[in-house]
C-alpha cells in the first residue's frame, strides 16, 4: 500500500474531494514525522506504537571487502503492533500454535 492508496481509501470512505483528502493525509503524516523528530512516542490504539530509540555504536563489515566499518550511534524509529493488529497477523499463519500439533 502506498500513500495514494490511503488517499483513495479516504476519498471512498468520506466522499471528500481528492485535494482535501490528500491534504488530510499529508497533514497526518507531517504531524507524525514532527512528533517522531521531537522524540515523542505515538500511540494509535488498536494499531500500534511508534517510538524513537537510540541505536548503539557498533562494528559492521563491508560485504564486498570484508573490512570492518564503524557504525555511528544514531536514532531509529521502532514500531510495536497493538493487540488487534498482532492478532490479525497471527491469523494469517505468521506463528503456529504449539497446541495445534
């Protein structure tokens, strides 16, 4: 799914004109980006939680030459699915139940 698919879904559900639906989706995404850039946690009930976590310094390897490369510390966005989203993915065979055998 890409952003235009989300815009199309908003148009179908709300009947908004394309320009207003695009503006609404863009506004939501901009708000999410700004909050994450500020280090805030975003919790969407029933969907999941986005958070920014520090990434440690480490040593990696260049796959072509095999030489060691220093990995600088930074920040990474993490996503933890909510209970409802998690149960949707479990139902599609993502995890097998030990009780089923």
